[in-house]
C-alpha cells in the first residue's frame, strides 16, 4: 500500500503554514509515499449549498485555507521522492493558462512527481467570486481538460471552445512526464463517474473514519466505473484510485489504520491519502500522527 498525508492547509494547521517544508521533509523521512492539498477559495458565511453539496452549512474547519499551489511548490522543493497531489483542485475556477503554468512549475521543481486531481466543486459562491456560471461548471471542466491537453502537449498552443478561448501562443515549457502528468478526477455522481471513465487517469473517492466508511459503496462505484470505462473503449486497469480518508475528531489512530487495511482488503485500493485537519490542531501533532499511523499500517 501507499500512504500519503495532507499538508498543513486547513483549520488550525493552516496557521502553521510557515512549517510546510519541515512537515513535508519529516513525513517523507517517516516513510510516506505522497503529500496532498485540497482547495477552498472561500467558505461562504451564508452558503446556498452546504459542504459536499448537502444542506446549507460548511464546517468551520474550512474557513482558514492556505494556497494549494504554493504549498505544493514548497513541498516539492523540500522533498526528494514523495508524489505530490491535489485531492482536489476546483479546476474550473482557474484560467487554464494559469492553471497549466502553476502545475507545470510544480512538476518541474519536483522532477515529475505531480499528481493533479480535479473536481468541479459544490459552492455557488466560489463560482460567483470568480465571475463564473456555477450551472455550467461541468461543461467548463470538460473544456478545461481539452485545453490542458493542448497546453501540455503542443507548441505553439491554441484552444477554442464554448467557454474557454486561448489564442495561439508560444508554449515551450512542458511538464517532466510526457505526454503530460496523469489527471485524476473526483467523482460521486453518475455524470462525474462517466467523466472519469472517459477522461481520467485516476479516480479520487472519499471516506470518513469512523463515521462514514462505506466499503460496499466503494466496491459498487468502482464496478460502475470499470463498466463505464469498458463501454468507452478503455482498460479499467489503466484508471488508478487514491482514496481520501478524512478523520473525525477524537479518533484513535488504531481505528484509522484498521479502516485503511479493511478497505484495502475489500476493494484492492492501494493508495490512501490521510487528512487529519478535523482531528489534529498543530503541525507537530500532524507529524506525530503520520509517524504513528505509518507504523500501525506497517505492522498490520
């Protein structure tokens, strides 16, 4: 199995962001396989839609949010081997040229260790703040994936779509991995799973320990994804999975390790991203938590 950890980006850990390089190096030295960021451009005071598209509230833990691109860049320069991923960037919020430039820079600094993960988001206010139409975010994501393909593989590069327009321009700086970094996509809905099946190099599901570990649901979703991939003429084995594991406050590390092993045994998922922002307040605490979890998983 591969075990990765969220960088200190949200909640009280975000106030220790100056120690990102220290955290990244320490967790890599402890044996972690990957380091991750999420994305929250803003948490609305009176949200129209709540967290994950449910209800009308957003957890206060998401109010402080450090910049994901800066954190990945710092982690890239402080580490030698761990993969560097996003689970997930709300990709349609960003102009494609700027998104490609930022991710290319991180990939080059890291020597090709980038795993860009994208989602369409669930917050109308975030789209409002970016001057974008929330109701067209799915179509914008599809165009964005097309635009990134061009920006990462062609020079000169040019793209013209219904929502995105990029004039012909010089584009010699490319990511280390060719033809481009693998693109992972978050998906819960049937429509989003169709996008993963057609376009994704990887799938980014989520569970919460211990309150929501639906192993049967993960198995069913992966079976659906595999079927959709075959219908799209793709080999399901070519689509990787990284499961995000959010930890409820007050959860013993042993329970997290047990859940990871149980999910691995039932689903075959090999790569897990652990986020302790709800459970651990400090960078020191997060480093200690990572050490403990890695030891417990190895013993299992």
